[in-house]
């Protein structure tokens, strides 16, 4: 069996992490990402199994992998990187690693929220540039404020726990609203009510055809001028042009964005010049614990596949 990690992986911290798959066959682990689609195809040309981090395997790439039988996406947002329909057409099973970093992403999100409402990052930047302007950075407390959570999967559930833990009122919306989703004192509400009532809106949806641009100008326009918007999910869930305009007009107090339309974000990035935006380079998932969980789940999906079983399979291949 020929197994390929075409652009390495942050969850592989040392050679010992590859031992479980080296027992199954030949492993090609590339330390650096491919510089072109042609180079990606070259790396994958003999692959039967692929562990994919963030390279794009579109229909053309999959077409050029005649031996390919299995792809595991190392993360949640497989739809951003894999043409699942093309994989299905070619008989390729696609899996992913749900739940690997729920606590990591939720804790990071809480950090972003605290940084926004207390101006932690902005005041640090100011001080590093020789300024001492403490009066400028007057913040607000989270206790007693309303946290609106959009998406109540594993990350959203963790976010509800953390929000309740700092004394926030927690409301939430999910497409599959059932009583068990209302945990940690969370109250289920309609999506438009959530945007209108929240002091902080935190986005925790997966990206797919149903959620693309779900957070539109109308919903964003319902937010209070004192409210904050946080996205650690996927950029394409949001109408970012509308978000940028509302931030520019101060009709939303501020935003923290860990995910972006293009990654790496370009120098002329839509939000780059906005002083009320805290942008980070998609690191919410990046903890030692999440990496270990991701690799464990990824290997488990391959083990299930080899036994003729299904674990976290996203297509009927």
C-alpha cells in the first residue's frame, strides 16, 4: 500500500507518529507543500491512500491518481479541499476527523472574544509602538452579556460551556434543533433573533452548499452597534463584503477572524485596513492535544476502511 502525506501535516510531530501507517505500507511524507498543481499530482501519482491537510484535490487531480482508493482530510472542512463528487465517481472513499479539536477551537474563540472586548491585542500593538494610551482602551465585561452561538456541534457545545462559565447568557441556533442541544443553560432561538439579541456572535458551522453565505447582509445588519462578531469556522459561510462595510461604518463594534477567503490572506486583504478587526492565521485548531486527536481519528478511519467498515465517511463510494 502506498500512503502519501502530500504537504506534510502539523499533527505529525515526529517520526514515531508515522509508525502506525508505516506498518501498512510505503509512506511518502513531504515536509513542504507542493508549489503547483502539477507538483501535487506528481506527489500523488502512485498514491492509494492520501492524508490531506490543505492542498486542493479537485476533479483534475483525482483523475490523475489512478490507484487512489482512500482520502482522509485532516480536519473538518473537507468540502474546501476535496471534490467529493469526483472522488465518488472514481470510487474513492473520503473521510474526515470530526471532533478532534472542539476544546481547542472553543478555548481559542473565547480568547479572541476577550481580546476584542478588552482590546488586548490592539493595546499590545500600541504599547509596542511606543504609545501609552490606557484611556483609549476602555473595554466591557462579559459577565451578564449575551453570547449567540451559530452551530451547536462539538465546538458550539464547548463554546456554550465556556460562555456559561464566564457568566454569559447563552443563546444558540442549529439547523437540527432538539432539546439535547440546549446544554449549559443555552436557549434555542431563531437565527435572526440571535443576531439581534447578542452582544457577541460566534460562528461554529461547517461549510457546505447549505451554509455558503448563510450569514448574509440582512442578518449582519441586525447586530447592535456595540456587538462583536467572531468567525473561527469558515470564511465562505459569511458575506464578508457586507461584514467589512458594517465594520467600516462602525455599525458592528468589532470582529475577530481566524478564517479567510484566501489562505494565506493577501496583502490587499479585505479586512486588512480596518482598525476594529483582529485577524489571525487560522490557528484556532492548532494545539498539541488537537493534533494528537486528529491523527488518532485519521488512522482509525483508515483502519475501518481496510476492514470494510465505515468511520466518518462523507461519500457513498
